[in-house]
């Protein structure tokens, strides 16, 4: 049973975490390149939030959005 868990450890430490080790070493030389994946996710989230807010404004301008607080029966 011990060899099974050592095999899992070897899989993660020696193979699956190699990209993380590379990014950790890269951070010492260039912080911006090491965090490029984070910047990509931030840009995607900003674009999605901008699109969402734009759609909310479109529905609000067309009066399609229900703003009544008693829209649900449990709030009456």
C-alpha cells in the first residue's frame, strides 16, 4: 500500500507539477511572463463583465427587467 501512495507522489511531483516548477523559476527572472496566465484570465473576466453589464443595460432600457420586489410569492 505504501508503494501505491509513493507512486501517486511520484506522478504529481515528477510529472504533473513540472510546469509549476518552471513558472516558479521563471518568476525570478521575469514576473510579467510568469503571470501571463493570470493576466489572460483577468482580461477574459473583464470582457465578460463588460458584456454582462451591457446586456443588463439593454434589458433595462427596454423595460424587460422585472424590478418589483414582490415578484416572488415569498416576498409578499
